[in-house]
């Protein structure tokens, strides 16, 4: 709920010499936003003042004058690397404000089990525990597939006017730097719709992986896709969840023919909303095979850690303690000691959501490691 007060606003505006007509118009807009339980933001300049960042800085980002992101790779738990784009501190401050005050209260679909209060990999896996059949479909480049146009519709949908919605969108998206998708029509801008010339752009931006606003914006963009996925699951008599880019369907009674048809229907739904299926991570898991959802075994009464996960964590802890952190990091090609320590900390925290005793033992081993200056 916004704490904006029309009386305080009118009094302050009168003191600053704002015309009565302008005050009345702004007060009406402020009251409209307040009744929608949205924070009152009138303009990009107003947002800059709220977040204590220079207006010109935000205006240049909206105009795509420069790329305000630092790009680097992090090691994925499943292997390989993921590209992360972290916004500059001033933009990060604005995005955190948008996330906390505008996006966090928005309602996501019931099958979305990531990036919202109470959600997580364990909750996602719990929906499928004890299943006999499992169908897993993965989405390629999930965040980068969410376009600027789709994000704009989110801000318009919650209640902000067109220009401010456009500016909020540009602050939460990144110019598509050197991506092959730029050649596709979906990512081309339309110069005819811009009345503010500095805002023209040949290409449409996408969500950056690493911005605090991207996860929940992706979920909100996927609201209609989730509705379609629920319809498909209901038709097949099973349960479906979407953990970011990881779609899982489970059922007690099923077969391969129906599973292939379901994958085709899910693929068509993804294409209709601008996404592409990752063939390498799309599988049908029949009865008798290991059924894993968001990294957890779901073939029994409750989600369990896999043996591979346990062995990997024990391996890192043992060698870091016995051979030394630096030697182990160099051998396993971790880019920094700090990155390795945070990687281990994350694995232990993840384990703690599923198996507290195993996590406790790992935590004791973690604390026994000689971290050198990192341990100070």
C-alpha cells in the first residue's frame, strides 16, 4: 500500500508554486495509483528522486545510451557456466526499489514455484513426490527470451500509465548485445510508435539474468503460459509445475505415447509465448527409473538429495580440508577462492532444506577448513 497522501502533496505543491490545474491532475493520478495499492510515481524524474539517483543517468539508460551491466560467468551446480549480468550500483538500487515496492506484491500463478515467497526447489519437488511417470521440459535462455514488449505489458497491467511503464521497462531490461536473435522480427523495434526521439531503438531489449527484477518479471510474463500449462495437465490427469525454466509434469497412470503428445503440446505453447524448448534437457521418465525434479529424488514419500549431490559436496569438503583450498580450486578450475567458498556455502544451504542432519555434518566440515584470510 502506498503511503502517499493527497493532502500533503497538495500543500507541498502549492508552496512550490505549482498551478492549481496541475495539482488537481497529479492528485487524481496519485489517488488512482493509491487505490490500486501501487506506490505513487508520476515520472522518471520522480522515480530518480525517490531512489536518490541522477535523473540524467536513468534517462540515458532508458535511451539505451550505454550498457549499465557487468557481465561474468558463474559455475552451475549441474556443470558448465551461466552468464550473469549485474547492474551498476545506482541501477541496482532502482531495480531493488521496483522489485520491493511494485513487483513483490503481484500475484503469480499457482504452478510457479520459484522466485516468490515460500517458493523453492523443495516445494516444487513436493508436488511430484510418489509419482510413477515424469515428463520434464526445459526452456532455453529463459530470461533472455522475455522481451521488452512483454515486460511493458506487465507494468501497464498493474496500472501505470504508458510512458512510465515504458521507462520502467527499459530500466528492467538490457539491450540485446550481439545476440543472433536480433535478426528475428520479434526483437526489432518499431520506430513509428516512438514520439520521444531519444527513446527510439532498432532492437528490443530482454530481461538480464542477474537483475533483482528479472525473476518475478519473468514469472508475471508467464502468467498466460502457466494457464495454458495447467489446462494441458488437467487434460492429462496429472500435476504440472514450472520452476523458472524447468517444467515438470507427473502422473500415476500414463504412457509414452501420451507423454510425447504432451511434450508436443507444451512445445507449441512455449513457441506461442516466445520461448524455445531445450531438447537436451527434455525427458520422459517411466516407472522404475530415477525420478528427479529440481535436483531432488521424488520416487518416495518425500524429496531426497541424490547420491551424486552428496558425493560432490563431500568431495569438495574433503579435498579443500586435506589438500588446501587454493590447490583444490586450481585443480577444479574455480576462478576465485571466494567464489568457491560461496559455492560450497550455497550447496550446504540447499542440502539443509532437504536433509538437516547431512547439512549439519557438512557445515561442521566447512567450518573446519582453513580459509586463510577469507576466514577472518
